[in-house]
């Protein structure tokens, strides 16, 4: 449930606007692509909706062009990416960040928790990988949370790429 798996990854054009990211599903492509964060790639396939999430699938061509540094996340308001927001879809597949968040729903058994702005906002669902050394509790404060805006199981969720995408106030060892 992180933002990367053996079969899919996300690309974006780095323009720091909305509608600039998409999932690449390469499950049927051989050999499977193995990109790293920051790689520039060319992929050709067919655009489809998979359970409501836009993806490029049925990959016909893949080439790694260059390695580099991943783009910085686009800083957005909580209300922009909250589940149910009319603006949430425009950020689907994009690397985004929300700042100054407090936990309003602790970690559940599916590794989701919810945050809102400390000033008050609509809640944002955050889905973390089960390997993260993290157990968010009510009113915990995050300086920033970055990740891919995804649409899974009929909800928009922010999916951090790695534990370091979650910067928690007052926690010295932030993991890797």
C-alpha cells in the first residue's frame, strides 16, 4: 500500500500544477520496469480507469531515460485533497504535501489515519505502509506529510512514498 509496488509506479511532469501525475501499471510488461524516485522515463500504453483511479496500463513500451532527483511535492491545502472534495481528483497521481496537520482519527487496522489542518479543515485520509515504524494517535502533530494522491477503495488517500515523507513534530528518529 505504499506509493510504489512491483507492478506500478507514478510519474509526473514536474510542472507543479494539478493534473500532472498518473499511475503506470506495468504488470503485464516484461521485464518489469524497476524505476527509482527521480528517474526520467518514457512509457507508452493505454489510459484507463481502474476502480476509479486513472492509470496508464497495457504498457507497450518502456525506457529509462535518465536518473535524477525526484521533484519536490506541490504544497496544497488539506481541503484541496480531502476525500469528497470537488478538487481532489485534479491532484490524483500527483506528489503533494500538506503542512501543519493534527491527527483526528488514529491508525486503523488497514494502516489509514486521518489528519486535518491545525486551524481546522476537512480530514485527509493518509495510508501508510505496514512496514513504517509509526503509530499516529489523536492530536499528534505532523509538520508535513507528502505523498501521492491516490483514489483507492472509493476514497481519496494521501500515500507517502516512504516513512521520511511524514515529518512528525517532536519525534527525533523519523525512520528511512
